[in-house]
């Protein structure tokens, strides 16, 4: 199967995620069938998509001509068999309940064409667990869109232990065709990558609030006005390179008496021992040659200024 063979997409479940996912594919020119057992939910999904398209129009991210084509590409179908009978790619986006997903995957396996790839939008469950009882394990994959899916370009992708390379390749190409930037998780862990970060951030915020370190509003501002803008320009590894890995390593040792034997920080220890401190030495987790440290910092600060300026204009 080639990505060019994919003409019709089915999305099962019209919660916040399913509605946004349907919009993503419709915006990219695909014929989309969106399914839910609740007729009222289907009607609300149409209203949500209309509002979302209007938002993109207001911000000049879509032309009127592009916007006018989106809803006509989407069919809102209550009957599951009718929704998936001619689908080339299916995204499951129902509640995060393992048994419900297993039961649905068994039905999708029976109702959809044999060539169809079936993906789950689960943010916590293993695709292997969901796939239990299905017969097309080589064509099952996880595609975790990030909320709101019609806005955030990144999508986490994880293959199961029996997912074929062809399924992975076609899925990645399809997502790119839909304007997404897929990120491949090499291992299946609870929460995958994005929700692992989310969990750490939320528990830290709750802990700070419980200790009365700062007000709830100021804890939020620590992200919206400082960490958030910076991390939208550079991730945690480039941030460590920028601060200086020698300085980071000193901090790690002050908090962790067992740092020299802790496998979680072995990568930074090895870089420091090799004299690779990040931006200031031209090499850390990343390479920065031939740019000078000042030029690297100038580029980062320039991007940050652009983001903060755009936010202030809001």
C-alpha cells in the first residue's frame, strides 16, 4: 500500500480530538467520514468545525476558497459500518478505556477493507494492548494528535510489536501530507512523550501550590511568561547546551549524591568529561559549529522576541 492509495479517512469518535482530527484531514483535501453513536454529538461536531474554520479565517490562516471546501468533504455518519466500509485509513478517537477500544478495534477489523490501516489516538494505552483479538496486527498503529489537533502540528506515532514497516512509512507520509510533523516514539511507555512531560509539569505545579510557594496564578505565569516562550524556541537539550553542561552537571550533583552512577544523567556526565559543555564549546548534545556562541544566542533571542511580540499583539 502507498500513501497515494489513501483517498478516504474515517474518524471514529467526535469528542474534542476526533472533531479536530477530521478537520485536519478535510483541510488537506481528503474525503472524511466522522462517526459517533450519538446523533447530537455529530451535530455539535459540525458546529465546532465551523467555528474552528472561522477562527482560522479570522487569523488569515485559510482563504475563503479553502475554507469553503472543508465541510463539504466531511460526512457525519451514525452507522459505524457505513462510515468505515470504504475507508483507507481509520483513526479511533473514543474514550480512554482499554476494553472499549479493544471491542471497537475488533469491529473495525471486521467492517473495514483488508487494506485499511487502523490507528488509535490513545495518549496512554499501548497499541499492542488495544490490538488484542484483531487479525490485522501488521496494519495497526498509534497516532496521538495533540490537543487541539487542528492547530498543533506535532503528532506522536508509535508502532506495535507487530506493526509493519510499510504501515509506519505510509502513516508518516500521510501525516506529513496533512501538514503534520510526526514524532516517532521508539518505545511504548505510559503517556508516551508528550503526556510524560505533561504529568511532570502538572504534578510539580500541584506540589508548589500545596506548599504555598506561590499563587496559582503566578505558577501559571511562570510558564506563560517565561518557560513557555523559551521552550517553544528551544527544547530541554538545547536549553541545557545554552546554560552550559558543566553548570548543569554541577547542579545535578548538588541534588543527586549518586549522580556519577545514575543512568538517567549518564549522557550529560560523558559530555562534560569530554569537555563538551554546549554552545560555549561548540558541541554539547548538539553541534553548533561554525556559528560562534554569540551568534547562536542572537538567533535564539531573535526567535524569542518574535514569539513574545506576536503574543503581545494577541
